[in-house]
């Protein structure tokens, strides 16, 4: 993807964009699925609703943020040396939180009774076509 964005055969600019962020979120989710459901749900909700509160702490910061912070939360450019730079377009914290919530929604939906899913549609009771 870096070559597709920059057309630089020397790869002086590495771009970490959406695919990297989703992949990192999947790795984190893969590690978290061994935890209890409530912890995954609470972590996902904490990231979703608390994500923008981190911006308040960043606003008062006077020094440049470290690389791990850019990977986690704040987009930016970091020099790697020898004329190579790392451009972090999408940090992975918000994606990881959304994936945790998606996983929890999937667990909630698969736990529903299959009869309830077929019997009701938009609040109306449906009569199956095979009933007499």
C-alpha cells in the first residue's frame, strides 16, 4: 500500500493506514476473546466513550509524543532513519474498541432464541408458511 500511495521504489515513506489498523485491532481482539464477556464489553465501551477524553490530555502536552502513542491514538509522521519515515494515518485504539463491541454484538445475537428470530419481525408476529 505504501508503494501504491507514494510510487517510491526506495520506500522512503511507509504508510500505515486502515488495513494496518484493522489488523492490529484483530490481533488485540484475538487476545481478548479469552477474557470474560463482560470485560470485553466494558473495555469496548470504555474505548468508545472515553476515546475523545484522551484528546484533553494531549492538548496540554508540550513535547512530541512517542512512537507508541502515535500507533495507539494520534496520527503523525515519525522518522525511522536513513531517509525513511513512518506515516501513521489510522491509529488502532478506536478500531480495536469497535471490534470488541462488534464481537459482543455478535455474541448477543447468536445467543437469541432461533424461534424468536423467525416468529417476530419488526415487532409484528409472523405466521410461518408451513403452519396450518
